[in-house]
C-alpha cells in the first residue's frame, strides 16, 4: 500500500535551492501526523553531499541519482528517473516546488504516473488520511481544495510560503541508477545565460520593492533600487512599467508576470489592478505608497501611505538605513 | 509546416468571481468569456511560423458550446481550421483528462509543433502542455519567451530564476508560451468575416475513445481568506509619514 511522503529536491550549481528545504520541512509535518517516513529524490551531478542538508530539515532517506546525465536539468531525463523512483517506492504523497523547474517537472511526472496534481499550493494538510491541497484559482479570487483519488497524490508548493523548519533526521543516502538512454532525450541545453546582477529572483526574494506607472520613467526606479539595496530586496514592476520599457519582462509581477510571496512587498506608484494583485496577494506584509487615496492597492495593503512616492521613498530608505545600521 | 495551437476560453481577467454558496464552483452567470491571454501568444506565434515557413494552423479547444466564440476569434486572427471537443462528459475534467483529450485529437492530425499557453488564467494549473506532451511522447519546452525554427528543430529561450536557458529540441514538440514571446495581433474585420466560413470539426468524448474520469478533484471552492483592514498612516508631512512607516514595519510587522 502506498505510504509515506516523498519530495523532489531541487538543486542548482551544486547547492540546494531554498524551496527544497521548504519541501522537506512541510513533508516532515505531514508525515509526522501518521508516523510515516519522509524521503527525497535528489538528482544532479556530484551532489551526493547535499543529502545531509535535507536530513537536517526532516528527511529520513534520500534517493540520490548522481550522474552527468542529470546535469543540466532536462525535463525528459529528470521525469523518467523521478517516475521510476516513485513507482519503485510507492509513496502516498509526492511534493515538488512550484518553481520554474518544479512546475515543468511535476506536470510531466503526474502525466507519467497518471495521477492528479494540485499546482502552486499555498497550504497542504491531511484530512481523512488523505492529502488536501489548497491553492489559489482565478488569480486568487477564490481558492480550491483539491483531493486526488489516485496515488501518489501530488502537489507543487508555492516558493516562500511554507516555513523551512529544521528537524534533524538521518538523511540516509540510497543511490539510484540515473542513467538514461541518450536517444530518448530530444532536448539539449545549449547555453545558460546567467543574470549577473547578483539580485535574488523575485519568486525567492524576502523583500520586493515594486514600481508602477507612477515612477514616471526608468530613472524613477533608482530610488526603488536604493530602498531595495538597504532592505536586501529585489525590485519588481507592474505591467504598465514593463510595457513602457522601463523594466524587463522578468521583473513583472502579476497575472502575466511572476507570482511572488515575499515577507514584505512595497508597491510604489502602482494602482493595484486585479491582474497585479493576482501576483502579490500572498505576500505576508503589503505596503502601498500612492498619492491617490482611492487606489485599489490600499484595499490589500497592511500599511498605506497616501503621498508623493518621490518624497516618501527616499525618506523611508534613510529611516531603514538608520534602523539597520 | 503543420502547426497546432491549443486555446481555452476563460473568464475575462477583470471578471468578478463569486463562489457558489455550496462551494461546488463559481457562479458563471455574469462572466464575460475571452481567449486565455497566454493562448493569444501561442496563436500569434503559430501564425508567425506559418507566415515565415508556410503550412497551416489548426486550433484545438476543449470546452462547452460557448467556447466556439473563442475558436472563431483564433480563426479570425488567421488560423485555418479548428477542432472543438465539446461534451458534458468533460465538465469535471482535470488537466490529465484535458491533456489526453487534446492528444487524442492531435494524434490524428499532422503536427510539427504544438503551441499552448503556459497556463490558463482560470484554474492556473499550468499542466496541460506537459500532460499533452507526455501523452504524445514528445519533448516539452515550457515558459518560452523566444522561439526560432530551424528546419527540423527549434531553439527557444526559457527564463528560469536568475538565468535564461537556450534550449534546442527536435520536432515535433510542445511549446508553452508566456508574455514576452510576441505581441498578439487583433482580429481584423475581413478576418472576422472569413472566420465564419472556416471549418470547425466538433467532436464528442466517444469519438476520442479516452477515459474522462478526473484524477484530481476540486472538492470545494472557497472564497479567499479575509485580510484584516490595513492601517493608513495619516499626517501632512511625508517625512514624518515615512518615519512612522519605517517604525511600524520594524516594530509591529517585524518585516524589516
Ligand atoms: C466547474 C469546474 C469544475 C472543475 N472540476 C475540476 C476537477 O474536478 N478536477 C480538476 O483537476 N480540475 C477541475 N477543473 C479545472 C479543469 O477543468 C481544468 O481546465 C484543467 O485542470 C486544466 O487546467 P487549466 O485549465 O488550468 O489548464 P492549464 O494547464 O493551466 O493550461 C495550459 C494551456 O493548455 C491549453 N489548454 C488548457 N485547457 C484547454 C482546453 N480545455 N482546450 C484547449 N486547450 C487547453 C491552453 O493552451 C492553456 O494555455 C474544474 C473547472 C471548473 C470550471
Ligand atoms: C490580460 C491582462 C493581464 C495583465 N497582467 C498584468 C500583470 O501581470 N501585472 C500587472 O501589474 N498588470 C497586469 N495587467 C495590467 C493591469 O490591468 C494594469 O493596467 C496595470 O497593473 C497598471 O499598472 P500601474 O498600477 O503601474 O499603473 P496605473 O494603473 O496607471 O497606476 C499608477 C498609479 O501610480 C500612482 N501615482 C502616480 N504618480 C505618483 C506619485 N508621484 N506618487 C505616488 N503615486 C503616484 C497613481 O495614483 C496610480 O494609482 C494585465 C492586464 C490584462 C488585461
């Protein structure tokens, strides 16, 4: 009978990504309700050493597929190995990250296993001995409670939402064969163009300072960069700012941009259109700085300042600098 | 070149979504229906591929009778023909069922490249492209912002967190589109007139011969959690307000 909670850990360049720790801690919490085991699948090349870190966050057993064929990530290769390890070990629940890679992989694995998958969940629990996955639908205008009747019940978890709590377990390594038939792999990564700005991606940032049409132009964003610099955050943008060419597509937050959930989201000169709210509503603390008291962003903000952002933001930067000094 | 574009009809992004009192779904009465915005990028890319390389574009859509309007929109943009999978048996379909249904149709059509949106903005599952690719045993390239066709393969740009990947894949393959790929065109008036005469093949579940039982079920639909009313920081002086905001963020919200 299917038993236990399994996660698929994600690593890049030999380091575990934060979502992997969030997955491990969440799996631990679910498994502890029934006294079950937490296992992890870890794929890559030269990555066996990372298993111990997963152990620290509550993983009992780590299936390590260490092979040059696993680096860089290719959907077909990873999906084949993950599906095989899952079939061999028959977990009741399979969790992955709703990161770019996790979304790509989880859908393909769900198809291979002919099972149900709840994408981008913001909460997971056990109800009647089964996984109940809670996820925003219609851009967060409502939520769905998803139940899967096939095994394993799959869910992908929204990054930055679930706490990564330490809870040391064995993290014992079980090696798995990660060789793939090269002829079956049709895709090839020709080039990795790294963002050299050193900025944390919006989906993983703890603090986001976003600007909209109210920034008046690309130069306006420099005051947001300064605030973000002090708060160790990343600068985001509304679609209006991206479409005007002031920021890049990768900086866009919202329904046709990125979905983010930082600890702190500061919206400057953003009106709060429904499509923008879709991308940032799950942030833990929302601040709005807008000169129009009627702007819809204020309906979602925990803290609001009605004033000219060009006066407020530099002051806020100075205040924060002092506090953090 | 034989190009397939999968389109889904979804509520307009401005639509008010009201959960039914019994939690069994949403009230559909007042909703204005449109083509999923990501599918507009897919259709546009399909048309550009055809314009450059010749061939034809087939639209495939699964949905109730009202989805025909969205299919006509895609035809008015310039697609050549369409298949409409329409059957109440799909009312509770999940991404697995939808992916298999689309695959069952696409299998019967010549196909070099299949374009989907990266996700449908109603259910936001983002699964159908991959489900379809698996069902057809084809490679998938998800979340693509640039696509170059080079004879028997495609090269795409796929942004990931903190980087962009340049990936090459042989044809046929499934590509899912996201914003940045192109600027979708509007249907022209002559386009709309022509679309009325373009062939749409309507198929029911029996014609596809696939299981329609969903793997994942929306057991309940619930309204979003209520957010406590926020604090508006009052005063005349922006300097004072900024200082108060900083203090609250540090002491009350513990966010700094
Ligand atoms: C009343 C109601 C009940 C539902 N019940 C369930 C349920 O019980 N279980 C469940 O899992 N889901 C259920 N759903 C959601 C289900 O029908 C989704 O359509 C399905 O899971 C696909 O996910 P998605 O639409 O988010 O597509 P995504 O995977 O987000 O779509 C990605 C892309 O795939 C293509 N695509 C998706 N759907 C279609 C389509 N129909 N035709 C053509 N192309 C398409 C498009 O190119 C789209 O951009 C329900 C929805 C409603 C409204
Ligand atoms: C299908 C679809 C998808 C979309 N997807 C997205 C998406 O992913 N993300 C997104 O953001 N939008 C999206 N949009 C666009 C969305 O509808 C809005 O048009 C957009 O979010 C508006 O951006 P904005 O708030 O920056 O601009 P505006 O709505 O113009 O707001 C500017 C705000 O700045 C304020 N302001 C101006 N000057 C100052 C000043 N000196 N000090 C303080 N405040 C000032 C104004 O009061 C105003 O509230 C989408 C739209 C559609 C139709």
